[in-house]
């Protein structure tokens, strides 16, 4: 059966994936907005949430690559009409990644203070970092479990159930944030930064439970572990290994950015936290089309339909560019209103508005980069993605940051580095894709 790549079908996959994709940044943005408006030590608390958020996001992105690996393999089997041959793979992959997450939790928890000292946190900010982290890290295994199940659904060409799970999780987190951070007079005491951490963990556990129920009731995939290991486990682990190294390179860039922002002072790290969360929200919003590319490219590659694969890339390029420009336009229209959602501190707002325009400028560039990144993941091209990100971080991001920091550009230096980094990641993907598949469509 020919794979449908019409506008309506792409959006049928992309829109639910977009909504599901923003669950994690919504969790972080909710914490940021609510913590930034507490009555005591709001700036220090906001800084701590930003630093811990950067570290936990790093862990989730490193280990959460199982989602892309599972999706790639399952979608290729779907395209080749061989789904029955891969049904026991997700349970084995999920078990491996959850065991890995428990090991990370056991190692990182006792060294929480040392971890955030490494991010240049000190004094009250360090104390808040440790408090927030030692609660929120317990949601890490559940977050990875959900990511793995999302990958299974994506491989099955289904983005609807991940959307439902994400909506419930994000909504619950917002409600719990308000209740636990601010408290309910006479019933629940205000817990400030601890409340935000508990809210995130409860939301992640809830999403994990719903994920299990929907996977078992709505698909033919079982979570029962069977042996021997599936023959594709070796390829899946290879993909995860390449993505693991790639994500280490990605988070090296984020570490440098967070560390430098922290060293500039509490107002700078607070402003950076707000800008990064908005940037990540934009990135995850384009994840809808990236996910559609991931899902459909794997299926088309499995079916060896190269002409449709090239057509898909052209369509997604246009949709992504339009979406990126629309997000940037929305930011410009509400430029002066966005910062005050997160904080009322004048000095933090001053630093935020000083660099917010760069965040908006990157949105169309992000869109193209992330769409082709998703397609390459769907095709299993993890090794190329690994090498490209290592080179982009080592030869573009870090030198650019060091250069502009030397001239005392502070947060502007960080966001100029991010802009060149995204360009260095995206342009080679576009050129390589067309160089590889254009000749195949002419045969």
C-alpha cells in the first residue's frame, strides 16, 4: 500500500505530535513562571530551577534517545509489512533504558551538591538546586519509560495517544504547581521550590501509568519481556549509542551556556532560564513536523519509495519554514508582554529583553534543522547525526561562545553561539539528504 504523504495526513501525525512534544517544556515553563513569582527569593529559586532543569533535560535527552531508535526500527518494519517480526523488541528496549535510568539516579543523588557546583552554583542558589534536584530526579525513570512508549506509538504511525498522555501530564503538572508551590490557606502549606519538584514527579508517574494502559489496550505490543533478545537489539543499541554520544555533545553546549550564564550573576542566569525555556518550547513545537518526518521517512525507506521520500522532505521544509516564521512573529507581537509572565524583577527583565530578539530570530532556522534531524533519525542515520553534532559543538558553538564572551557580550555571546550552532547542524543535513536521494529518484 502506498504511503500517504498528503498535507492532511502529515498534519494528522504532526499536530498530535506537536502537542505531545511540548509536554516536557510546558512542565519546565510552568515551574519557571510559577517559581519566578513566589514571594521570597524568587530570583534565586528561578536560577536554581534553570540550572537543575538544564541538567535533568541533559539526562532525559541522553537516555531518551531510545524513543527515536525504537520509532525508526518499528516504522521500517511497518513500511515493509513485517510488524509481527518486531513485536517483542519494545519491551526489551524499555527494560534496558529503565534499568539504565535507575543506575543514573543511584549515582547522581549522593553527589547532587558537587554536580551543581560544577555549574558554578553557590550559596542560596546551590542550596535550592540540591533541594529541587533531590526530589525531581525521582521522576527521571518514569520520564524515560514514557519516552520509550512514545517511540513505540510513533513507530506504529500513531501520535494520537502520546498527545492524550502529554495533555493529561502537562495539565496535572500545572494544577499541582499552583497548589503545591503557593499552597491552599488552611489546607496545604506553601512549599515553594519543593512544591514545583513534587508536581513534576507526580505528573511524570501519572503519564507512565496511562502510557502502560493505552499501549496494552490499544496495540498488539506486549510489555512482557521474552528471550532470547530480538535480532534488532544490536542495531537498536548501536543507534542509541550513537545518539547517546550525540546528545553528550548537545549537552556540552548547554552546559557551557548554563555555566557561563551562572557565572555572570543571578539576574543573568534567571534571564537565561526564561529565554532557554522559550527557545525549547519553540523547538518542541516544531517537533510535530519533525516527528511526522521521523515516522514517515522510516516507513518510506522501508518501502524503498525514494521519490515519495524526497517529496516528503520538500513539503516538510515548507511547512517548517512557515511554522518557524509564525512563531517568531508571535514573539515579536507580544515582545514586551512575555517576560513579565515569568518574573517581575526589573534587572532580570532587562537582561531578558536584551537577548530575546535572538531567540526569535532562530525559530525558522530551528524548524528546518529539527525537521531534517527527525527524518535522519527515522532513516536510522544516527552515526552521521552523531558526527555532525560533535563537530558543530566543538568547532562552532564553543569557539563562538569563547570569542564573544572575551568581548564581554555575556548573554548575547551565548545566543550568538546557539544561532551559529543551529545553522551548522541544519545546513549539512539538507545538502546530504538531497545529494543522497535525488539520484535515487532518477533511476
